[in-house]
C-alpha cells in the first residue's frame, strides 16, 4: 500500500509549491506542483532541497511511529546517493578545530 508524505513551501517569488513523496514498492517517487501550474512535475532525480526536507520529515515521523524503519533507511540511502551526505554528517556538525596558542607545538 502506498504511503504519501506531503509538505508545502514558498518559492523565492512567493508562490506556493506542494511536494509529494510517495513510498511504494520499496521506492521513493517525488512530484511537485506550483500554485500557478496545472500539471505535476514528476522527478527522476529529485532536487537536493526536497530530499533533505523529506529526510528530516521522515526522521521526525519515525520518532512518532508515523513512518517505518524501511522508509527511514531508504530515504537515507537516497540522500546519500544524490546529495553525497550521510545522516551522521547532516545531524552532527563537524567539531571545531582547537586554536593553536602562542608557543604551543602540535
């Protein structure tokens, strides 16, 4: 049975954009439509911003038991393949490097 996750955002020009992510047959399918468009755009290669938003959405839904572990793993894999960023890289910011003090060797 397909599961659908939907969210809206405002484009730079102020126009509303609705994004739908459908999980079916262990595969994600993303589509989007602006308020001024009549037809949906079906993505073969989703936008990076949409993938990161989807990942965040699924992570939050998983914590509330509204998404499955399979959805979470699949979206993490999709983001890593398309954006090149793992969950640990996105969640944990890089640790700041300590500044060298005067007269201190490394």
